[in-house]
């Protein structure tokens, strides 16, 4: 069955420090992978997506993610975190068929220390 | 360009009641998906509508039903509410039925069932 695992429920980093959020997926075919961010009271905003091609994907707000098929991972990174990055981050895989539904992980809450 | 909007923002119901949530898709989008996000969880796919027809459904009982109108706006109806239906309900719209098209999320409706 298709699934997404985000092993870290909550991460705290200092402002200016680097960040890596982990995501592992289970999917039988070539996955379509996404990272979304959700701020309190807000909907989900797409940070970046991977469909094919270059395994290092650049997104908005200075985020990037690397697809590693051998490890079934799609980790999100940012070299220098800003206080405004504090939010909840969701990794998702595109469902099968033509439906386009997304299968989400449980999310990682990011806190940023001043 | 107007984004995805949802109404109401918050709603409180009691067990056994029925509720209707509404979603206006982004201009030009003909596909609407609904997700349920319980507290501390990632969003879960309920169903999808494409050109007024349901064309995909997640693991939700029949008391969760929906409609899509000719202007591509959508409704989610939940009958016989249960306590576990308390959640944030997210609507997402996109163009076409393909699974690689970006989904744009609304801010959600927070439903509380007492």
C-alpha cells in the first residue's frame, strides 16, 4: 500500500541553522512527490514537487529536496532557517491512477529558536 | 486571480446532525478534491470531483457525499455526524484530472462535533 512516513514529529532549530526534514515513501511505481507547508489557520502551500528528471529539486522560500530512489526518501532541506519558517511541513506522494489524490505523512512541526 | 475559498470558517454541530461545507475552486480549475485533517494528522483524501462527476474516493463511508456544480464549486455533505468527524476539512482545486497537476488548497473549515 502507498504510504508516507515522516519520522520526526517535532524539530527545533536555531535561526540561521540548517534544516533537514525527513520523508520516506512506499509506492510501487515512479512516485510523484511533494512537500507542503501549513501555517496556523492556513491551508497547505506547495513548496516543491518532483515528477522526474533531476533528483535535486528547488522550491520556493529557499527550500530544496533530494529524491533518492534507493532509499525511498525525499528529504527537505534549507541551508539557513528564518523565524518565519516555523510551521508544519507535510510530505506527500501522488496517488495512483488518474485521480491525482495525495497521500500525506503525519507532518513535522518546525519550531525556530531566536 | 482568486484562490480557493471555503465556507464557513468554523462550525459546531452535535452528534447525529448533518453538515454541508462549501468550496469555490480557483478560476479555471475543473477538479476539486476534499481532504479531512484530524488534529495532529496529515490530510486524508475523501473524494474528488472532475467535471461534476465523482471520479475517486478514499476510505470514507457513504455518509460522506459531495457535489460539484457547473461553475466547478463543490459541496461536502456529512450525515449522521460522529465525534470522530471533528477535523479541519480542506478543499483543493486544480486543472484537469491528471495526477501531476498542482493542487491549490483553501484555508479549510474547522468542524467540531459535540
